[in-house]
C-alpha cells in the first residue's frame, strides 16, 4: 500500500526518517483520478503494486475481477 497524503502524515511527524519515502510515494500518486494503464504499470514496477481499486468506469487495460456501481478491483498486468 502506498503512503497517503492525509492519513499517513501523522506517522511522518512521529518518525521524521520516513518523510523522504512518504513524499516520494505521495508525489507518485498525484493526479490518481487521471491515471492510465501506463501510470499503474509504473507503480507496479517501482513499488510492486499489483492490485488497485479504481472508480467506475475503470481504466482500459486493467483486469478487474470485482465491480459494483462505484468501484472496480483490478489487477495490474
């Protein structure tokens, strides 16, 4: 799981040595709503991310094994 800009910032305050990695991951997630398959493949290569939850209608090229009206659970190829 990648660092979150809102939820994980308190951990960085307690453990400042995590700040560099936290900032790197948060920066790599910027513009998440506009991600394409290439962006997800970059996260897989860089961080080992293999599954993502995306809002409907999803992202072309992802294999999504579960979906409801709001989200899809997808595997990054």
